[in-house]
C-alpha cells in the first residue's frame, strides 16, 4: 500500500508542477491532454485502426498465399525428384540384371570353349556398359527436359503474375508489327 502511494505521488508530480489550476486553458499540460484526446478521437472517428488492421490482414493473406504456392511448388519438385530417383534405381537394377545375365552366359560359354569365352565376355561387357551409358544419358536428358519444363512453367507463372494489361497489349502490338514486317 505504501509503495502504491509513493508511486502515485511520483507519477502525479509533473501534473502538479504546472502553475495554476489543472483544468484551465492557461495550463499547458491540460492543453496537451486535450490535443492528445482530440487526436485519438479523430483517429477513431476516421476508423484508422480498422484500416490498419485490414491492411495488415490483407498483407498476411498475401504472404500466406505465397507460402502455400511455394509449398506446392516444393512438393511438385520433390515428387519429380522422387520419380527420377525411382527411374534411376530401375535403370541401375536393369543394368545389374544385364550384368548378371552376361555373367551367366559367360559361364555357359566357358564350358564350351575358353577362347569363345574371352571374346563373348568382352562383347557383353561392352554392350552392358553401352546400355548403362545410354540409359544414364536418357535419364539425364529426361531430368533436364523436366527441369526445363518446370522452369518454363514457373517462369510463365511469374510473368503472368507480374504482367499488366498494358504491358501485355504492348507485347501483342509488337508481335503483330513484327509479323507484318516479315510477311510484306
């Protein structure tokens, strides 16, 4: 209780420091209080807190939408990556089966003739390595093609989001004039 009285006494000291009665237009503290209350009243009357809240909500919704879009793009990229990893494993398994098959045929050929064995093994290993290299090249091409497709789609979305009607019309007019110049 004593601490509360001491605290009130310390906080009330500036109000009592002004000369004259507090509720007087000659007292600057009273004038500042009135001006502050008038300012706060104008802000409330003009619904500034609601407008600020609305702007903040709109910005939060925009950020949330961008995060959801980024999450969806990330999930798409992960599914594409998983698909290509699966294809790569299948190619590795296929190449392992090819190598196993080549070894089995090499053993059968070894029983028939040792000279034929050496030539057969060399041909089959070369074939398996070519198939592996071809399969790896195919997977690399497919990954590049998919990456290009994803990049084009992402770029299309970014350009579509940033493209205004005026800029789009300008691009269309430029394309028409280019076609006219090349046809005439």
